[in-house]
C-alpha cells in the first residue's frame, strides 16, 4: 500500500509541475480538480451519478458473466455446437460497441434495459471465448472419478468443474470489469440522463475539463477500490489451494 501511495503521489507531482509549465484551461492542476470534486460531492451530484453508473456496471457484469460462462462451457464441451456457432462468435467479437449501443437504443428505446443489454452483448463474446478455452482444457479423468464416487450434479459443479475453470473465470472477470465500465460511459453519453458518462458529456459541452477529470478520477478510484477490496481477496481465496502449506 505504501508503494501505491508513493506512486500516486509521484503522479500528482508530475501532473502539478506539467500544469504549472503549461497553464491552460484545458489542463487544470490537481488542486483545481480536487476543488471541483469536493463541490460536486457536497452538492450530492457526484454520489448520485456514481451510484447510477455503478448500478449499470454491476447489472451488465452479472448478465455478461453468467450468460458468457454458460455458453462458453457448453461450446467448449460440445464440438458440434462450437463449430456451428463459431462464425456467430467471430461476428460478435468484431462488431463495434458503438453499433450495438445505437441499434439497441433504436430497437428498444432509450431505456435502462436497452443500455444494460447493449453493454452485456459487447462483453459476452469475450467471456465465451475465455470460458470455452477453459472447458477445452478440462481433465475428464476427474469426471470419471466423480462417476466412480457417484457425486451429484452440485458436487460435480463445486468440486470438479469450478476449480478447473476458476483461472479462466478470474481472467474473464478481471478484463470484464475494465471493459464494461468504459462501455457504460459511452452508453450513458449517448442515451441516458444520469451517470458519469452523462456528466462528462454535459461538462464537455461547456469545456469544463476540471469537472470532466473530477468525475473520471472519482470513478476510477472506486473501480480501484473494488479491485483491491473485492476482486483480489476473492482471487486469493479461490486459488489458496495452489499455494504450499
């Protein structure tokens, strides 16, 4: 934690020096961004818009991880289905996120369901690819062992399938959070009236770079906190069996 703090302090120092050498409204110093951040927090605007963006990130993340994991495992264990749906998967992987968002708003309206669905659709293909590779790497000798010991479906899922797929799930999850929140900002910018993306678009119209940076840094700080408090401890707990006693 000390190293992280020193690294962030060094970044702020470089930022402050650069802003001093190039004084411009387009490149505000850290103290000005901090003042805007405090102003938005006191007014309640920052908390409200952060909460709306976090809700959309969480909803899209859950939909993408659940559907992508199920589809990926099915494709990885059924080669005929994988051969049939591979062109679909390639198409979705190369479909621009902006196109999916625009089509979702046109077809389903400017609704929360359309926004969350568009974000999830952009992430599902990458989860499918990662989990498919994990399913292909499964050691089926464990399945034979489960049959010998007559393990039930839940026990097979818990003790056979999940431990082997956990590294792939962790990789898809880690990259998923980073990708999803960036797409959520685009979704909010194009068709929502709340959230960090909407606020960035609002302040872009009046060329308020300090406010744009304030909202961006606030949300990045929250995502870093989620990474340190939730993602990394869960990953260490899930892979504790790999470490020597």
